[in-house]
């Protein structure tokens, strides 16, 4: 039986992936010849140009975000370990974060140094943010939308979903439709004075739970967003949002059915109501009654 004859390209490829030269001799009718040595000038002339990713050029390269097999809409609440970790790092229920709680990022590359003094400026900074690895896998930055001048309610979810990432708008798809239906059931219509956003502005691949470092990177943008919007009330949708805003490592049921207080960057106290994320209601329809009771708290709050 004749040995297979390998082409030069096949030989080079097998050598590149680590096959020993002596092993190659068993699969080739001709002995494998080592390439002639090249001078430094030859190597420099033949080497292809390599452009480092923007994240590496800025010195802020993060590892690729791991995928998860569990979509966000198949989880009832956030990861307790995540909540504990992010609350240790960045308690946001205080007017000012403790020194060192949120690492400062260069203004040109990340969200750590928030410079936007208007919503359009802040949106632009978020769209250019490279403070965590999500910028390498996102489709579009989902900044938020709604009434931008002192809305009565500011709804804050966990992170954009697949439809949000495609359209660049928060709360799209089935979860968004259900949220609007729930709001309508308590008298909050589509044209109501409301604004919608998420803790994260970029979608984690596979709709996995946000990592503590990702929440930490997005917090300066969210804090500034709340400060600029000056809403009359905050609504935390889900445990990750509630834990991020309140700094309480508690079960969602322990945070519901009461009015909390969030203190913004200017020291202004804002009422905060906690309820289930609409994605959880899609899988656990029995929770809709609880969410309906929570949302009724909103209409009773002073304007």
C-alpha cells in the first residue's frame, strides 16, 4: 500500500499544529524537508500586518465572556453569589462610594470616569465604553429610552436580552410585552411618564447572569443616568437590579411589598419599589399576582 503524498500546504499545516517531523515521514511518500532558514529581513518582509484589538491597544483587554446554556428568562432570580460579591464591591445606596470601591477607568476607554453631563453625552460614552469584556461581543449598546425629563417612574432591569441587543432598545420581545401589559393593568399606559433601562448596557452572551466585574463597570453610567433623569420613583425588576441599587443581600421576597429609599449622587432620596422581572413571570405565572401588588405601590406614591 502506497503512502499518501502530502502537499506542501498539508505538510506545513500538520507541522503547525504540532505533528512531529518523524511522524510526518510515515504519512508521506517523500521525506519531510525542513524549510530553508530565513534571514531576519525575509521574515520581516513576509510577516503579515497584525492589528491589535482596540481593547488591547487601550490596555483594557478582558478575556472573552463565557457562554451560558441557561437563558435569563429560564431563571427565577439572580445568582445569590453574584449579589453578595457585587454588594461587597459597590454599595450604591450611599451618596458616595467608598474610596477604592469602584476602580477608575480612563475616560477615553471605559465607563469608570463618567464625564457625560447630559443624557446624549452619557449615551455616547456608554456606546464607546470598553470597561469590560462585553464590548467585544455586544451587538448594540442598549442605553435606555422613555421620558427623559423627570419621569415619574424609572424601570431598571438586569441586562439586555437578545431582542434588545438587536434593536438597541430595552424590554423588547415577550418579556417587554408582558411588562407593558402588567403596567397597563395598574393604570400605567404606554405614554406614561416612564423611562426604561438596565443595570448593564450590553447583553451577556447566552443571557447569562452578569458578572460582578461587569456590574461594577456599568455602575457609574447607571448612577449618572439616575442623577440626570431625576425620576420620582425607581422600580427594580429582579434581584440583580434590586441588590445593585439597594446594597441589600436579601431574598427578593424580603425586599418586595415595601418602599425603599435610594440615595443618588447628589444626596437626593428616591423611593424604590422592588418586584419580579417580567422574564421570571413568563415561566412562573403564579408570580403575576405578586408583581401586580408590587406595581400598585407605584400609583400610590406621591408625584
